C-alpha cells in the first residue's frame, strides 16, 4: 500500500512536460516524456527492489512480534483466571 501511495504521489506531483522522479530510496520510478507527435509517454516501475524487500521483512518481523506478544499475554491471562478459580 505504501508503494502504491508513493507512485500515485509521484504521478500527480510532476510538472507539465518531461519529468523523472524517484521515491522510497530509489526503488520506485515515474517518468513522463512528451513524444514528437504531441502525446505523453509514461513509464512507472521498480528500479531497486531492495528497499521494498527490507520494508516487507521489517513489517513481517513487527507483526510476528505483536502476534507472539498477544498470544503470551492471552495465555498469561488464562493462567491468572485459572488460579483465581482454584482459590
């Protein structure tokens, strides 16, 4: 979603005429160029996938950590409820 939003920003922030923009540490690219017949040529793509892979790995690690913390807290809560029921 972040990469899509970044590409949309690059598309609509460019001036009239020729423009080449890069974002997210050079991983995403948007280029617009006027062609001889008066039309506009547009190129959008990924130039360097490394920052996108790093972002995916960081987000996956964070979500895994959150999920493990949630499960541990849920188990601890159940343990406390079980101890309270026995007393």
